[in-house]
C-alpha cells in the first residue's frame, strides 16, 4: 500500500484538508479551526460561516 496524498481545497480563504478516514479539517494557516468533519460539504459550510480571510496563502 502506498501513501495517500492529502487533498487540499480553499474556501473563503481557509484551507480544507482531506485526511484518512475520510476526515476533513479546516485550517487557518497551521491552526486547525473547529472539529473534524466527516463530509467535505460540512467543512466548506463551516469555512464559509467564518469571517472572510485575505486570500494570501501561508
């Protein structure tokens, strides 16, 4: 078995990362925000509910 490459998506300036499980995590830079989400739509909805960030990526 090989390593699974994490999928990364940006929503509202926040990074959403898919990890094994699958589990989706929302990050502001290196800091995780909120809980782990079982579905990408839940993570995206959470990121959308947060204040809009500057779209510069760290």
